[in-house]
């Protein structure tokens, strides 16, 4: 199809406006993460740093900023009477505070939190792939009494408001000494109606002929699952794995309730403890945020191809 | 003797076993517990006292402001069509395969991978009254500062902006994937018939995405009726006009310690969502049958 | 191909199972569990202290640190108490004590103190002791505190020729100085704010002879002329005089504004001092007492150590509490300069008065403010948590800021709301007999429905057969 040039330009214009809507907040966060303390809320888009002394005739004199006036600063100079107005450039220069990142890394045990998060997210992802694919297969291919009733029940669980489940689950975990353990975080996350629903939809799109052929060869239900269904569902499993991984990587509420040992916290929870009223360095805090989201961003970039393919094949396509 | 049917059924149950176990332990059990709890008064200190319908009666008393909170829950439903519209537009643009699409694709999807705290921080700044980005932009048009996250009248809008931002990014992933599945020859035929870009969009793209609209619509609506974390984190627990039913459940349960009342509220919210979803489902099915 | 997949799956299962068993938690009852909150730095410092303690004690004294988020720390402990899962030693704020004691969560420590000849409660600052008592009994031991002071930028005062704040300052002096310190640019936008008093709201109410809760902490009495006057003063600072930042804005920015020279005075706690010193030119900042209203009142956060009454290791817990407030424990706490230790001999020595993080600051201000301090940032009732009160007051101030009503009207709404919550807890509901209740009919109907369903199902072939 040929497109006219004005129309292409129009499309680009729209793309740019929309990317502004998505990207500007993120860019602001990136810039803030390298801003210097005291200069975070100066209303500028670049990270400025302000020198504490000024070169006056070859001598370095301590300079105190009294007021900001557009492009100039009102300052007092140490040992000299009166106030003077100097251009901003005399005291301020653009310099990213990269040390925010090293400081954040040093103060918060990100390495440990990272491993904790990785362990929890991988276990949940793996577990959901197993339980959801088993369930999806049963709902889409097997015949047994009560199947549809159980499936409806399953869908209904999607609609249950989360907070009300916390107290009973908390008490359950306490009963089995699972509080403050990784299992306590992982176990409730292993089962997902959403994932089962997604995989059931996908398995239904796999042609039945393949199974019939295999059945003639004497394959049973179990071997059909392993030989036909699983090998053909790579993209759908990858899509589900990506969503589950990102979801559990970012999960905050449940880990923050179960985990209390400071050495066992996951990244988002550890980060929240970093963000309390004793914490003044907004730039450093933002640097911590950026470090914490990096793995999920990378994961997404690597797997986005599969996500697209997986979703196309789950029957949500046109 | 085990017949083939019984064997099939047994295998079916075996496949479902892990799921059903999880369902019973972590969802059904707790939900039954909370149903029973909703007939009790329990403040976490004294043991639960059976009060029958008292929690439900209290809920519909005027002082409880139940209808106001429910109304706020419904307000967030308005974000669903908006975010679906933006998502569709983004997906449509990405599907045009312009140069540099890959870069845009990664950038557009960033909101999806951010976690609660960075999002609350970023949007807290954007919507800030004094130094915020949005008020800065509006200021250049001569619009006075709006206390997006502090004025009870505006909080709903402020939170919705954020919800649309994140929700539309997720929607565009799904829409983009779905667009890949529309056969190109349909467009070619339409072009030969003299259909313009707009006509092709409305007559081919939009109708063929039916299942996707349905999926995003229903999950988006369930999510919107249960919106919690964005409101709570962005308003620091003072949601003003964004005080919806789920926030009320959390506050009554975990701040004022009326666990039974919170359970009763959850059940009402659950039934509301369930009824609406069923209606939506039925309605859609009858449409499909008539078409 | 299938063999490979089955192999992978089995491998994955084995791996998951192995991880599960490897990670199985330790039985919590073999430790003395100690719960606290705080930043990563504070946690690291507690962990060092605990490691040191564990290395020198027998295994049954071994302590394990557990950590909760600060914002909902009180609520979290209450949920833990209901689950029978309270940590043995609890780091608390003094505001928590009346609530927790009234719910039977804390052990009476008076007998422990009397039995233990190596412990002397008189070693600690006397002003901190009332916060550890309920009635005549000690339920906790003082650990550290932080007083609310007025930090000011000396160079701003010098440039305007204003005398530095001192203990004689009143609200009028504060306002007068703030108006002179506020600077606007050519367009009239404020380029430098005079003062920021938002963190002191509750203290200002107390200074103006107002109270949020009554003396027995079971009724809200905030709708008084004193409290309304204080709220009006806070609102006027931004709305009428334009010397302060509106409370309808994010609070995370103040400290950065102060450090960047865009704010001249800020009321804040001791924890801010080391950071201000590090970020600003050390000579340009100092601390002064809060200005006084009708009464002289300050604000102080007092952190205390309590032992859970549910604990099965109370004696071990008491030993650890003693260690936390010992000379050694208090010295380690004092090191970062963010908290002030409770041990009298330590705070009145150069270890605090010339603290290495704030050597040029008037550190004795923090001690002088303590004796007349009220609970800060917010008190807590025995039926409502501080979170509810704080939220309600902030909402009340917002209504005034938005011009919706007067301070008095707004505080009356707050008082009604809070007393509503209190009332709902005070009046225990009457128990209803189960038989004859609506729930019993619902259960009966469900049982009957299930029975009919099963009976009808009998004659029907199971779906999927054949």
C-alpha cells in the first residue's frame, strides 16, 4: 500500500505526541535520578550542580545564594559586605550526579534484594506455568463431571476484592509456620485463574486432528499433553511467563506482609523501606527506583517478541 | 472395574488437582471465611461476636456513605473506554510499520513494567500543585493551578490520568498483537474497492478486533472497580473524592479494625462486579447471535 | 522430543521442590524476635548490634531482627497480636503504648526492673519516663528520641539583618521574620519561602491550648477555639501572608528546598540535622527552639522498647532490652546523629553535645525542648490509631485551605468523624443467637438446594459419558 507523504507525517506527529504522553514521565524520573541534593526541585530539565565558592579575581570565595532571579543569582560572598548579582553560569553547571546510583547501591542491599526477587519471581513463574497449563488442558480437552462449574467458579475468583483475602491467608500461613519464609510469598502466587483462562483459550485453537492422529498411535491423555499440547504452546507459555514474571517482580502488597526479615525482602518492598520520612535525597531515591525496575524492563525487551506472538495465538486476535 | 469414562474423569481431576487445591486453600477457603465473618463483629482484640445482619444494615445506613463510595468505584469505569481508545490508536500507529517503530514499541510499553512506588513518585510529581509538570503546562495556557491530588473534587481525575497512562500501555500490547493477526488481504480488497484509510479502520480493523475489545473491556472494568494501589499510594491514604469501595474496605478493616464490616463490604462489591460481568457477557453474546 | 520435555519438566519440579525444602523457615520460637522499622542504614546498624549481642550470648538468647514499614507499623503489630504472632521485643513509639497496654499486648516491666539490680531507670532522661508508663507501672524502657526544632538559614537572616530566632520568639516574631525573608521575583512568584511549619501542626495546636484527644485518650475534643486558631494560623501562613508553601502540595520537596536555599526556616526533627549539615555549607545552618504560642510546647518523638505479653521468652527478651539501652547499645545508636539516645550520661557528654555530624550546631536545643514536649507527630487514642487522627486533621486543614468552611466548622466535622469511630469500638455489639437469624435461614436454604440438586442429579447420566 502506498501512503501519501502528508499522511505519513501526520502519523509521525501522532506517534510523537503519544510517545510524549508515555515517555516524558519516565524521562523526568531518569533526569531526577541524577539530580544533586538541593537542586531537585529547581524546575529545570537538566541536572545542575551549584559550587559552594566563587572565583573572585583569582581567589576562591565562599558564596551563599540568597535568591534565584531567572538567569542570575543573588549571592553574598564570604568576607565581603553587601549582596551581588552574578550570572547563574558562574556558580552552576550541568553535571549528572552519577553517585546517586552508587550511593543507592551502597546503602540498600540491592544485590541481596535482587536475588530474593529473582528467586520468588522465578518460582512463581515456573509454578504458574505448570498449574495453569495443567488446568488449561483439563478445561479445554478433558471431559469430566463438574468441569464447567469449576471453570465458572474459577472465573468468578477474578472478581474477588484482594484485601479481604489477606487476613485468612495470613492466619493460614501462620498456622504452618510459613510467615517470613519465601514459601509464604510463593505459595499463594502459584495459582492463577487469569493464566488458566489464557492457556485454555490458547489450547482451544490447537487443531484436534493432531491429537486424533497421536491417539491412533496409542497415546494416552497424559502423553498427549506432553507430546502435542506443550510443544505447540511455546509462544503462549512465553507470553504468560513474561506477564507473570513482571507481575510478581513488581508485587508489593503480599511480600510486604509476609516478609519481615530485612535480609529476605524483595526489591519493591526493600525500596519502600528506603522511601520513608527519614529519607531526604529524592535523587538517590529515584536512582534506587531505576535500579529496581531495570530487570523487568530488560525482561520485557527480550521477550516482547514472544508476547506479541503468544497473544496473537491465544484467540484474542481478530 | 474402572470404565474408560471414569478413568478419563480421574485423569481430568488429577490435572486439575494442583489448581483446585490452590483454589480451595487460597481463594475459596478465605472467601467462605470472609462470608462467615461478615455476620460477625470482630475488632481483632475481642473475639468475634455473631451479629447476624448488623454489618449489612450498617452499610446501608446514611452515615456509612456506601452509595457515595460505590459511585466513586463506578467513576473509574470511565477510564476503561478512554484507555482502550488510546491503546487502539497506539497499536494502530505501531502497526503501520513506520521507520523506528521498534524504538517506539519499547518506549510505549515502559509503563507496564514499572512497579507501584516509582509510578506513585513519578505521578506525584507530575500532578503536584506547586511544581508539577501538568500545572506547568496548563499554566502556559493561563489556567490556574489545580491541586490534583489534594482537592477532593479533582483527585478522581488525577488518579484516572495515571490509570489511563498505565492501562493504555498494557492495552496497546494486546491490541498490537491482535492487529498482527488480521490478514493483509482484507485491507487490499477494501483498498481496491476504493475505501479510504478511515473507512478501512472503522469497517475492518475495529470490528475484527471484537474478542480483544471484549477481553480488555472486561478485565479493565474488573480492574477499575477494584482500583486500589494507585489511589492509596498517590494520595498517601487520603483519597478524598477518589474514596472508592475498595479503599473503604481497606480503611475499615486495617485502620479502624472492623473486620466483619469490611468483609460484608467486600461481599457486596464482589456481587456487584459479578452481576455486572455476567450482564456484560450475556449482552455481548445476544448481540453476537443477532448479528 | 517428548522425552526431553518430560525431562525438563521433572527437572524443574525437582528443582522447585529442592528450593522449597532448602528455604524452609526456622521455627520462630527458637529466637528472641525483635521488631523495628527504619531506613536501610538504621537497619544495618541494628543488625550490627544484634550480631555483636548474639556472638557473646548463649543460643537461647539469640535475637532475630524483623522489620516493618514505618507508615503502618502500629497497624501491623495489631494484626500480628490478633494472630498470636507478636515479636518478643517491640520497638515502639510512646504514642502506641496506651493503646497496646489497654489491649493487653505489653508486659508490665516494673517487676523486672525491681528484680534486676544491674538496671536503673534513673539513668535515663526523666522527661522520657512518663512515656514509658501507663498508670504507675512501667511497660517500656526509653530508647531514643527526637525533638522538633526550628532550623534556619543563617545567611538569609544575616542578609536581611534579622536577629536569629531564640527561645523568646512568639508566633508573631516568626511571622514577621518570615515576611521579611520571603522573596519574590519580577513576576511576583515566590522565589524564596520564609518558613515551613507543617510538621509542627499538632504542636501548634497544643501551644494554642488546644487538644486533639482528651486526657484519657478516649474522646476527640479538637473542635476548640485553640485548635481552630492554630489551624487558621497554618492556613494563613500560605494563603494570607504568602510566606509558606501551601499544604495542598507534596511534602517531599521541603527539605530539598531548604538545602537549596529556597526556604529560610523549617520545623523538623533531629534526623534532618546530619543531612542538612552535609548538604549545605555547615556555617550557614543552625537550630533554634520552636516559637511559643500562648503556652510553651514542643514536640518530641520518643521511641521505647517493650516486651510482648504473648512472648514465651520474656526473660531473654528483657536481657536484650537491657542491652539495647545499655551504654554500649546507646553509643552505637548515637553514631549516625539521626536519633538522640535516652541515656542521660551520654547525651550530656560531648558524644552528643559536640556530635561529629553536627559539630557547629547548637545541639543542646534538642535537649532543652524535651521537657515541655507533647507527642509528635501525632498522638494516638486507645480506640483510634494515630493514622486515623492524622488523616482526619489533614483533611480538615484542606477544607479550610480550599475555602470551603471556617477552621472551626472543619474541625467539628473531624471531631464527629473521629468520635464516630471511637463510639463504634466502645459499644460492644450484642450477640445474636444463631438459630432464627438471617444467616441460619440462608444456610438452611443452601443445604436444601444442594440436597434437591443431588437428588435430581441421581437419575441423570453424568455428562461426558459414552
